[in-house]
């Protein structure tokens, strides 16, 4: 499962397949339950498909692209081939506060 956070640029790594011949990727996130989707096109591998690297790294910008939290099907498209992963988008932060009896209190705050 791939994890992303709203409000930041997320860098995700994927195993580099021999079929990745073109350094241009489209990423689509489609909500598993409910409605909502986001497509980002023309992303490039930060490693430039380096033959010495076993992974590609894609930057997913969730600062300029709005996406609500939840589980998503994350589809990477390269040269007409689709690769689907499960992803979760976190739209909150957690803060552990308190002392004594309340030491295990966790507070969730929207980003």
C-alpha cells in the first residue's frame, strides 16, 4: 500500500520494470468508496530511468492538487500499460498529549 499526505509533495517509489521505456508517467487516484479522483500527467522519474537503479521515484504534488483523505486505487500509466496499487491518503495529523491516565490520548487534526 502506498501512503500519501495532503498538503505536501509526496515521493513514491515503485519497482522499475523493463517495460518502462519512456520517462513519462501518468498517475490516477480513484477513490475506492465514494466519489473522487485525481489524474496527474507527464510525471518523470527523478532518477531518469537510470539503469543502475531498481526503483523509479515519482513526485505526487498534493499541495496544488486537492484530494480528500481515504483509500484510493493508484494507477500508473506508462507507454499505454497500466499498473494498479492500493493507496491511502491521510488528511489529518495526530498528536499524542497528556500525562498519567491521559498519556495515551491521541488528537486528530485536519491538515
